[in-house]
C-alpha cells in the first residue's frame, strides 16, 4: 500500500490552480473525520499566521489531500479561519467539496424508468464540473421523485437504490485540477485479512444483545396502483400475516403474538401476493432472534511501528478476536467511520459496523461434551465414562474427517461455479435490448431488429457494443455508387441513341440533295431543245435565248450556221449546267460534310465522355474498396483540451493499444490556433503523438502534427494514417497531446485513435 505524502495543496477556487503547498512540517493538529454512510468528510488543521501559505487559506478556496487509498480528496474552506493570538496559529475548517453540488441545480419531480446507474448519475450531474467516474454495474432500476430535490440528495438516493457507495475525487495534472469525479462502487475498502487482537491493538470489546425488535408474526403489505393495498390474505387463509411457531414458544407473553410490520424496499412494478409471501418469510427469519451489537475500540499500530500493511482504511473489513470472552469471541467487522491524523497517529480512532459473529465449531463440541460428562458423572462408573470418552473422540475424528471432505467438496463446487461464471456466456436473441440478467462481457445480444441474421453485440457493463463492425452504412454507400453507375449508363445510352438519330437525319438530307441535283437541266433535255430549233426556219432571238438559255447574241437563219452556233451554245449551256450542277453538289455536299464532321466530332466527344465516365466509375469503385472506417476511439477519457501555459496532456488507452496489433489506424486531434508564433519551442508544431514499444524492443511513433509558421491561423482536425506492425505490443510510452509553439490563442485536445484509414469526428471511448 502506498503511503500518502501528507502535503496539503491549496487551490484558488476561481482558477482551479494550485497556489500553495503546505508540507507536513508546516502544519499540526490535523484531524480528518470521515463516515461512509452519509459521505461525511471534514478536515481540520493548524498553521502559523503571517506565512505565505496562510494568506491563501481564505473562504471558498480548496484544500487537496491524498488519502490512504490513493484518492485526492477536495475540501472547501467553508468559514472564516480561526486565529489564536496566543500561539499565533490559524485553524482551518474544511468540508468535502461535494457539499457544493447541492447548490448547483434542481431535480424536478418525475418518474425515471429503467435506467442504469450511469444514466442516473449523468442526469444528476448534468451541466456541472463534476462528472461520472468509476461505477460498478448493478442492473436497471426505476425511481419516482415526488418533490423538488437538490442534486446531492439525488445522488444519495441513486446510491441507495442501486445498493452502492459513493466516493468523490479529483485528478490533478501539473498544478491544475483537470477532472472532478463521482464514483459509485459496491463496497469501499478491502477485505484486508487484518486481525485485531485484544492486547495487541484492541483496547476493549462490549457485546450488547437486543430483543426489542423481535417479532413472532409479521404483517406484510405493498401499496399498489391507486389506493389498493397488496397483502397475502388471498393465499394465506385470509390472514394478512405469517407466524413462526418456534419463536412464538420462546417469546410469547400470555399466549399473544408479537407483531411486526414490513414493506419491501423494491422497485418491482408487478408485486404479487406470492412474491410478497417469499419476501416476508425471508424478513421474518431475521426478526425471530435477538440482535447483537459490538462496541469496539481499536488503536491503529500501522505508523507506530512502520507497518504500512497494518493501516486501517475507509471501509476495510477486519477480524476481531477476544479470547477473554466465554466462549471465545470472533468477529468480522467493517470500518464505517473514523478520525485520522497524519502528524499524530495517536489521534486515529475508528468506528466499526456490519458485524458478523464467527462461531468456533470445535469450541461448541467441547461445550456439549462437557455438559454430557457432567450430567453422567455421578450416574456411571469409570469404565463407562472411559468408553464414552473414547466414543466421543472417535465421533470427533469422524466429524473432523467429514468436515475436511465437506470442505474439499465445497472447494470443488466453488471452483466449478467460478469456472462457469468466468467461461459461460449468455446469448439472447431479440428485437429490443435485454434489460435483465445482464453480465458485463458475458452477455451477448443477437439484435434482429432489422431482420436476420442480425448483429451480435456484447454488454460492457454500461452499453451494448458491436462485436463485429456494422457494415450496413458501407453497404448502403456501395448501393448508392452502383445506382450512380446505372444512371450514368442510362444517360450515355440516351446520348448515343440521340447521335444515331442525328446521323440518320443527316443521311436523309443527303438523299434529298441528290434528288434535287438529279432534277436539274441535263444534257438530254438540251439536245432535244436544240433539235427542235434546228427544224425551224428563222433565227433565235436574244430574248428567246434569254428565256430558254443563257446568251444575248442574234443568230442568222442559215441552217448550218445555226447548227454550228447551237453547238457552241450547247457547249456553253452544257458547261454552264455542269458548273451549276457541280456548284449545287458542292454546296450540298459541303453542308453534308460539315454535318458529318460535326456528327463525327460529337460521336468522338461522347465516346471520350463515356471512356472518362468509365474511368471515373472505376476510380470510385477503387476508392470504395480501399476505404476502411473504424469510428471507435481507443483513447480513454479524451474529452479534454489544453492551452498555454499547459503544454502537454497525457492520456490512457484501451488495453494499452495491444488490440491494434497488425491493424491500420488513423490518429487525429483537434487543433485551434490564431496568429501562430515560431521560436517559442524549437519544434514549432502542435499535435498528438503516442508511441508503441514492441516485443522486439523497437519503438513506433504515431504522430499527427501541424507544422507552424508565423501568423498562421488554423481550426480543425489534423490526422495521419499509419500501420501498426504485426508484432506483439508490449506497452505505450509517449501518450500526450503537445503544444510546442506560441500564438495569440492555441488550443489542442480531443485526441482519437481509430481502426481504419478514414478520419471521423471525435467520439468518446466506450
């Protein structure tokens, strides 16, 4: 067990910075009084006036003290310090700082259905600097709050409802309080095995037997819905009570029962008479015998002789032995209150409770033997007594052998039970999360709310955690990508069909042009016209030629000349017609070629676009296939930020990152900086860098850093993706967020380590 340093740290209540450290040599008369039941914890000590640390001991400032179990307990100075002019001393009175929780909010009347202890604590501490700390799983419960209460009272009700005990503590890094925590555990303290013996460290024991709570008949009742009262009359021959005949024979007065009344303290919503009967029988068995109290005064010898293992701490269970009692007294007891002094161990005093008397079976057998021997002493001869003594010894040997065999059988049964508890797993298949019979890390839930085969989840004690990653979001993303591919294909087919239709249209236009060209004046038509004119007398006039042909010359009527001239004209007309025909064809073909060229270009563009589309879709498919998203944060208690003068903040990790062997992980941290300044630190950077030491003694650094330049402004998450070696991870070494630069404003925190190559938003570790 670690021995506390005894240093008292004084904290300024506004800045929560440590402003003074008082060494044990600088204070005296210290007494710490604590009580488990009511969470009472007070501290009183004296220091000299007019010293540097005495000036810091003002109202509302805090005093931090490390106690024997390693916790740092905060105390608030709740009244003016007492000054004594005789010895120039200052006496400080302080109470546990959690008393201020009562003034930090209100809890309205309400009914809170089926919540875990974690959910109840979060409701009580909402909006406060105090946060939920260590808790022990204790199933689901329901609470009805009938009136307005303060959060501190609510916390006590929660502890009572779940049968847990509260302890308060703070965490300090450097000179700053970084966390205020409320723990709820099943039992504070340890089963030390320490034996307190009269004459060693036991001053005295008084055994007090009470019969005031004895009853021979028990009346049980529970309030039901509305004004109804649930009793056992319907299943107990019309009687609302049950009796114990043996107790009646011992304790009745003039044949009258001693009645007791009982209402079970349970949150069961569907109480039945049968269930009430079972609870009443259990309670009556506790009330038919006398109750025994023990008043014990013990001196702590731990520091007197330097035996740290002898120290008694809050909630420790010890054994008390006083052989001066007849019969000898053996008790098992728990320290439930005490006074402790670091500077004067003689002030240590403890109050013990939860006593359990341990009987000595050998002592009981000797008593019975002596009683029989005394009753027969004057009624039998010596031989008979010797024979009886021999039989008694044989019976004792047989009993001891039976006891050994019974112990061996018990050990085997306990080992079997322990093996079953450690290795058997409950698997529950349902649509809704199970709420009863849950065991941390031993209960599996096959979630079939979205159909079979379902998703396998494990109960961690506080929440349901996926056993395998949920691939449904990724599958949905792949479906969306496939849908986009099909849409792109459809659009491409439509564009190709549009181009084919355009090509058909242009081909039709080419045919029309050809028909128009064919319909123009041709050689046959001109020959027929010339022949017809050659048979006529007279001449062609300028106007006639103009009307039918091309020139404005006048031809003679001489036939031969006309024929020759007509030949010339025919040639001219043929050339002109040919020229016209070629021009028409060229014009139409130019348009056609232009259209075909545009068609070809358009087709090429579509083909290029299609190829590009195929390439992009291929790239998208590759990206999806190579994406791995983890989400779960492996950094514990990571919702913290630091700013100068604090330049580093350490963190712990889930299983010391040993689960990440051979995995690809992404390391990230939130950083905010305004008007950065270099030169404050040679590294000129800010970030998060854990490091891993492997079984081959090699070290790997997992750093996510932002390099700083003068005047830089940045706000966001920085990250890096690294591959953890497939070698056994021994431990982590570096584990902190670092600020190694300056600036008008620098802030860093909320680190995250997650499996995969995709950075995600910060989430707390489960």
